[in-house]
């Protein structure tokens, strides 16, 4: 690893990055970021670059064959469009959850059931086959995960999806109107008004890209009229309840433990359309939403609608919310182009990372409430600390012991800083030293998270750094590299690098959940499927004109129908119910040359519809290994010539 | 883990499985397979069920952060339609290689370049978006891998694809005519005639499903007229050179080190259409192809063609090849419904597993040549050993030290057996004990492979068992389970279970390659792309009627065009060249609401074409994290109303 530093090692490195410095990053500057383990900066707490687990501790984090991991990692999958489940500390990937993508293994995007969730165009084609899942967060009860639901957003096509915690399958997708580039998402943690409702009932999503409202071809050349909306979905129905029109572009979303506040960090409050304009102002903001007031306004009819959408939209722009006592929003100024906003597990603070400033801004929620009550002079007074922590701070996680861990994209480090020390320093205590440890990561960390760190049960065991570059960390596999998920033991005073786990681009963000929280089912209930072929003997073929429906059952090693005939040109629907009851005894159903494959789990029913446009013999076969006679498990589809 | 055994523990367990026994497997019988670690069978070499690495050895197989793995695992991905690269011993997944599937991360199935490889229908839609990749094997030189190419077959839609070893991307896909259900594939290891050509020039694929020839709607009710073809592709051009019409259904394919023979194990030589018919005969076969003779026959015009296909088809059915001296094929009888045929690294034998027989049949290649020379009485005389090894033997791998390792699907074990001892026993030596070790795996192993085991450089370090059920081995994630790849250290006398690696269904098969064999490139050559936008200043918009072409470049943190305008209804093509040269500095390009995303690696060019059917502002954005100003990296597409 290289010790070189290409950027001048002058004090200005620790102040705001100017426009020219960042332009420089486009060329040589970025190489700095990409240079491996750099020398410690002379920080009082800087540690030797190595930082990896010592030889003696190897095996300590092993999960031997037959043993289970301690945590689930539920991960968004970025532009793979999927979500994923890993184990921790092993880093083993247990499942891909297809969401916005097409997955021909499971039949996601192929079965009628998944198409109904994904949505289709008038011609029956899928509305979208791409997605960019950014953030996944779980439902809460009493301030911690209840394992019931997970929500994930699609930045590419402005959608929010829900994944069930019992089956780890996506059950609903909502197209959110009037927005482009959903970046952040977060469920609420309890009701803003009713103290009896101490669980998740709403999901918030922030839009990043400002667009004409409505985006129908009008105002395309008038960027000053572009706008961004913050959306609230009902956690149960997944309908969009309301939207708030705000200034600036929103990234991440955080919610308070009291249920009353949601927030999003914002860049481009300049409303610029070029990147240098987007970073021209010295400060952007973290915008807070007063949920109860917004819902009162909606109830009172103080909203508009946009274009053909019927979703109520309230005006949360700064100019219209100058009076704190009636304001729906509170814009807390933070250094420009921040990235990431995260809630501390004690419920007191949100941390907003500087990105282009070497700082994190700590915002005290009690002071935000105070501002909304008209008792604070300026929004900026909500900031209670702003420690200098390193270059390119993006996301912050917490250990539940009063420390924060922030990813430093440019420094390729994780910095551990103490919240109380940061507050003392901000108050003028020059002896306070917020930064208590640093560790090099490899390379360019984006998101970071701690085990249970988004809950009141933050346990301070592990921090995971989601690194955007892996370069030389794995065997080379061509120009496209894996990303690196680096696992760090944070249980002691010093951070210890435990493992490099590669991930197919891009895991983006994840949460680490204690394994006892998750309660899955292993077998479906046949009654949950209205079209189940409950008795294999009820297998049949129904014809209605040129529409043919095949009711089929599977039980290893055979399908209930050994052959079936349809006519060329028929529209064929096949319902398949898996009668096997043994856990893990999933069957597949592939139709050669007809581009169809899907799996049916034990006691599950799925269906496909296709046009029998090719005459001949087609051996439908079991694609999911099931039995010693798996290969012999077939059904012969005969498409007779018209 | 349970000790129970549900099947009666009588001697008949060790003889052929009858029709009724297998029918039973459909119900309770399969549960036997699913029962965990069973009692050792009293075999002389049976070892305690545990077999896992001892606590003391934990950490021995660790790959600590910053260290590289010793081997590449190149894996087929089953009905996920993709291939994958893992590291060994870590089990870490470094890359997914999209092949027959759609991958919205990389843009596979979305870019024009990938669509050209995948093939499209007249309406521009992809011909197929599903696939069932079964077997992946690498190109050979001097009897070992040269790392140049890998070939993988699609069982679902009868295709063969090639993956380049320098970029690990698919560069060609061939639709193979006249076949259904390609199961096995294998490249040749040298030329059958020219001794100077000691590298791969042909790829063989065996079809499993018998269909009317041609499959155009005729003869659908005449199964006796159905047939299967064995295909030969040119390794370089990927064109189909010839096909052989055979009896029976083909599974796996193996090739000899002398280049002269290819073989496929066959079930359903009965030509049955129901599974009980497919297992009615006591013997099926391993069919050998005399490559030189087949190519002579083709050259001599002794072939037919089928339907609209122009591929020469020779007749390799048994009845037409009764005279060994002119035969194109040699059907070596083996116990019924065998599964798997594998070449020993010494070049002498092919092992064919019994599946429904508890045996493996060892076929000596010199004797097959002898049969083709008319010097052997019967084809069955090619079998030189048939040891009883356990229930449900499927695939065999080798350690280069004279031992074979066979997966036992029903026993959920790997059995290690000695080739010489098996031959001695077959000759009548009652003291010979072929089976030297057994280890339980979890559960139901399909494919198994050893490091470098398919080459003359078999090193006998590791065996990997690809298990079809994982049941209780990982944290539960709902009804759909991962599969288990279990890594076993075979370097000593006793097999040692090292790790459980989960895999998204289904890895199917893989090969383990020493890391020095693989030579990848990290950055593309811009000149390789005819449409490269070589100078960012040459970025431009060209209009031809309603066809608009955008020539765009990317360089962190910006696209060369900050905005571009098209008109509603235009057919828009975007060429994007990534000018970044730093390894791992990949950019993405996503167009919101237009269902487009793809990545461009350093110095690479890709393109997409779409209809601008929605007016408004669409912020094309970088989807692949690249730079501190990644979020600000956008280009504004304005679609003006007509």
C-alpha cells in the first residue's frame, strides 16, 4: 500500500473544500482518495494505518460450518434493483430479494403475481425493469425493530417498495407522483400525536431532483420553477398520504424517536442545474418536517394538487414558513452539500455530515421543537456541535455509548468521535477532543452502519463500512470491480478491522439486526392463494375461446399433469401449486423457448400467462433441484398447429 | 442434528433402487435425504459424522482483510441465468456475470451492445430474458486452463454463451437449432487429428429433451420419432459446426485429453415420456463420440439437415452404428439413469455416476478406442470398475493422486474412493476396498468439483460440494432457501469440512482455478469501441429526421453535456464513453422514468436507444458511485413537447 499523498498537506485541507479544489478532484485529486492507507494525520487519536485484526484474533469472528450468524444484514442493492440479506459476522449472502429488477431464478417480473406488484403497461410489458434501491429500513415498535416490514426506495423510477419480514419477499410497490430521484427513505418510529401508537405507521421519502411541477413538458427551461417534494406513505396501505414542496435537493431521511419530526439533509438549496452552481453557497440545510402540523394542514384543506395526481401537497418552502409558530418546516443551516442525516439512539440528536466540509453537524431535536415553539432565535441555533472530523464525511452511525462513527469518503477512513466532547468543544472548551479513533478503510466509504444502531437497542458491537472502491482487495475480475463491505469490531476502545466482504454493486446501504428480531415462515399456507390447486386431482384444463387455463400441482418428482395440449395462438395461463410440505422443497417450472421460469416454494401457488405462438413439443421441466428424479420431473406441453 | 433413518437399513439399500422405492422417495423417502448427519454405515472407512474442522484449525482457512484468495471459482448460476466468480477458500462472491438474464446494474439486456449479443425480436424486445446456466468450463492449452474463455450453456432456451477471461463479460451467445434442454457442455482439450493443436477449438453440448425433428408441430404425438442431438460449436466463431442424432437423453459432457473423444451420460434410452418409463430399463449408457470420424462424415457429405437449419446432422443412433470400425458413436452400458460423467486428470478414465444405482462406472478410454478399432467384444467391456459407493451418486471429481470423490445425493455424503482399488475389486480381488473415506454434507449434494480437478494439474487441495438444500445451515430467510456450497479440505487422508458458503439458487456447477491462471484487464482500450467519443470536445448531438444521436463522455464528476434537448417522439440513441482511466472508476448512467440504467467502465463505450415518449425534465444521473460529487454528476435531458 502506498504512503503517498497527492494533495498538498496544508491546513486548508481541513477547512471547506472550495470550488477549485473540488474541480481538481475530478482529475488527480481523486487519486488521493484512491491511494491506499495514508499516513495518520497527526490527530491526537490517530492510529497506525494497519488497524486490522491481529493474527492472534483470526478465527475469532469465524462462523464455523453449522453455526449461525449473530445478525441479519438487510441491504439495499443499489442499481441492481434488488435487496439482499447477509449474515454477520460471516458476510455470507443468504438471499437476494428481487424488488425493482427482473429475476429469472424466482420468476420475479415473469409471474402474473409479481407483474401485478411491479405494474405493467397497456401492452402487458412491465412498466419498468430497472431500479436503483437506495435505502432500506425496518418497521419499529417501542423504538426498535419489530421485524414486520422493510421499506426500500427506487431512486431511478421514483418508487417505494415494501418487503415482508416473514417471507422476505416484496409485497407492494408504490409509484410516487410528482417526484424524480427518490434518494432517502425512513419509516416513522411512533405516531406524532397519539402516544398509544408506538409503532411505525408512516414512511417518508425525499426527492433529490428538482423538476417542473407537473413534469409534463411545461417550464422545462425555467429551472427557477423546478421543485422537490417530500412524500409520506401509509405503512400499511402503501398509499401516498401527502407531499411537501421544499427548497433544495433532498438526500437522506431520518425520523425522531418521539414520532414528531422527520428530516432530510439538503444540497443545492441554490436550485442550480450545474454542479458548480450546486456547491456555490457556503451553507445548505437539514430540513425538518413537523408531521403533526403538516397533517393538520392537510386535514384543513390547506393543500394543492399537481397535474393529474390527487395527492395533497402542502407548501414547505422556507419563504412560506418564516413564522416558526405556524411553520411546517424548519431549515437548519449546515455546511454546504451535506450528505447523510442520522438519528442518535438516545433520541436526542440528528447528525448531518459535511461532505464538502470536514465537519459533522449535530442538531439537538429538543431545540428544533423549541424553534417550532417560537422560542429559539434562529434555526442555526439548533446546531450544538460541529466537530472537524476529516475529509468527505458522508454518513454517521452510533454505538449507544455516546460515540458516533462517520465515513470519510476522501480520507478513506472511519472516524470515531464522542458526542459529548464535540458539544463541549462547540461551546468553547478547547481541551475537548471529539475525535477518539480513526481507522483506514479500503476504499472510499459511502454508507456506514452499526449493529442495531438505528434503534434504542444500539449495541455497539460492529460497524460496517460500505466502500465504493475495492481496487486491489480481491482477486481481479476485470474492469468492473466489486464493492467492499468492511466489518469493524467497535466493541473496544480501538476499532479493529475484521473482514473484507465483497458485494456486487451496489449494496448502497444496509441495517444490522439481531437475529432474534426476525421471525420467518418456512412454508406457505396454501389458503393464502385464491387460485391454489388444492387437490392434485383437481388439476384441469379450462378453455374459454382461445384462452386456456391449466391448473397444475407439483409434488416431487412429478407435476400432476404429465402432458397438456394447447393450440397455436392460444393465450395460456398456468397456475401451479406446490404440494410439497418439506421445508426447502421448492420446485421450478421452466418452459423451453417460451422464456418462462419461476419457482414455487412449499405450499405456494404462482401463475404465468403467455401466448402459445410456437407449435411443437416443449418439455416444461423442474428448474429447482428437488429430488433424485429431479431431471425426470417434466410435463410435456404440446402446442398443436392451428 | 438427527440420527434417525427412515428407510429400512437393509442390504437392499445398497443395490439398485427399484421403481417402487423411488416412487416412495416422492413422499417420506425424500425426508431421509433431508435428515441431517446420519449414522456412519459401518463402512470400513466410515468416519464420525462430525467431520468438520476442529476448533484448533479455525482461522486456518481465513483470508484476512487485504489478503487475496488462492483460487478463482467460476460458477454457472443455474436458473438465475448468470455466472459468478467466487474466491476460494473465502467463498466470497467477487462478481456476477450476466449472461442469459437481465441485469439492471450493469445494463445487460438494456444497452444496445448487450442486446446485440442476447438477440432481439422484430419489435426490438429481447428474444429471451430467462436462462438456466448449467455448466461452465474453461478453454484448455496443454491439458490445463489457459484462462482465455469460458463457455456456459442455457438449458432453458438451448443456447451456448462464451465469457471472456480477461474482462469476465459475455461476448457471444449462440442459439443452437434442433435441440431442447441443453444440459451438459464441455470444450475439447486438443485437436482430434492435428497434434500441433494442443488447445481448445471446439465446444460440445448435449441435449436432454427429445423432441420432434424439426419441432414445428409435426409428430407431436409420436414420441418414438422424437430425438436428441449432440452439438459441436466452433470455439472461436461460436458457430454450430455439426450435430449428431443419438438415442436417449443426454446430461453431462466430458472430453478426453487426447482430443479424440467426447462423451455424454444418458438416461431415458427407453425414449419414455413419463418418469417411470424413463427408469424402466436396468441400463442406460454413456455415449462416446468419435470426433474425427464424425468430422470425416460431415466432410464426406454424409449428413442431413433438419427443418430450416443448415447445420449438418449425422446419424449417431446405436442401430446405425453397430459396426465398431465405422461407428461414429459407442454406447457403453452403465446402470440406469446415470448422472454425471467426468474425466480423470491422468487422461485414462471417465467416471459415470449411477444416480439410481449405488455405483460409479469407470470407463477406460483406451478400451473405447479399442472398441472403435473393432478389437473389443462389447461396449460394456470398456467398464473397468463399478464400485458400490453409496446412494444417489451424481458427480465425480479427482484429486490427481488416484482418488475420486463422488457426491451422493440421497446419502448426503461425499465418498472418496480409490481408482486402483476399484479396478482391482472389479477384477475379483475381494480384499480391495475402494471406499477410503466419507463425509456428511448438508444437504443433498449435486455437483462436486476439486481445485484444478478438470485439468492435468489437479492439485488435490479442495473439494467443493454444491448442496441443493441448506435447511438449517443459515439464518432463516423465508420459504426460499439458499443453497450450500461446502468446502472440504482433501489434502490429507481424511476429508475435513472447512466452511458452509451459501449461494443464491442455483450455482449448479463450477470450476476451481489457481489464481495465477487468470489474467484480467482492469481498464478498457478506448480504441476497441468504434463509436467511442474519444475527445470529450467531440460530444455532439446529431439529428436525422426523428432519430437523434447523443455523443457523450463521462469524467468524474461530470458528463460532458450538462443538458441536451430532444423532442417528444424522437428515437434517441446515447453513446457514452468513460474517459476516466483510474482502475475501478466506473460510472453509471440512469435515465429516470425511462427505465434505463447501465455502467461504463474506465475507457469503455456503451449505448442505449429509446423512444422519448414522455415530455419533461429527466435528470440523467451517475448511478455508480464515483467521486465526492457523485450526487451532483448529472445531465439534464429535456424532452420538448411536440
